[in-house]
C-alpha cells in the first residue's frame, strides 16, 4: 500500500496553499513481521498550525496528554509465517527505534494485549479484524466500521486470509481518579 499526504498551510498573505504533497512510506520492523505503520502526522503539545507543511516534532508512538497521532496500521493475513529473528533482542531494538514506545505497552505474557493512555478513533479501511477486550469479548469489524477506544485493554487480531488496514487518530488522555 502507498499513502500520499497532502498538507495545507498559509502563504505570507494569509491565503490557503498546499504546503506539501508527498508519498509516505510504511515503517516496518523485524520484530513485527508483516506489520506496516504509516505515521501520517503527530504532535506532542497543543497543535500550532505548521504553515510550511512540515510535521510537528513528536517522540513516541503514543502521544502524551495534549498530543495526537494520525496513523495507518496494517496487519498481515492469519497464518503469515513469523521468522525466527522476530523474537531476538536485535529485533526488539529495531522495533523500539522504528515504532518508539509501541512495544512498551504490550504485555509479554499475553501477546498483542495492550493498554495506552489515549482515546483512539479507528476506522477499518480494508479487510476484517477482530477487536478483543480484556474480558474476552470480541467484535469482528469490516470496512467502514469505527471504534472509539477509551484507554481500554485490548488487542487486534487478523484471523482472516487477507491483509487488514486500519486508520487511527490517537489523542493523549488521562484516566479519571
């Protein structure tokens, strides 16, 4: 899959302009075979318009309170072979460099299960995916289905024979009391 990012901005006269128009390539890691992550936009502090089209600075996969991310996430079909090197310390270091902070929230004893301090807006773009919550409840989602995830413990499972692609907007949040 290829993705094109068009960013608008303002010129010196305050008029709307196309500030940038470029291809965004997916990031991949040997620790997560077949997974593709398109980081489309992110920020760690309240948004200020970047009129020149450059992406604001951001540091980790999950945004802090006041920050946000716009990501496309793609999972390979069920049964995709996992290479031996996926579980090595070198692969983990590669994942940490490629997707900073992503694996920090994943549970070692329950593969794929994770919790983040974010509200996530997700829309399935293609394929099907199973959303599983910590009580074992599952929902199968297809193209156009939307999930609003409020800091819940969950995992995404591609149990099907085609790749699934999901668009996410993640907003940093905090838990109540």
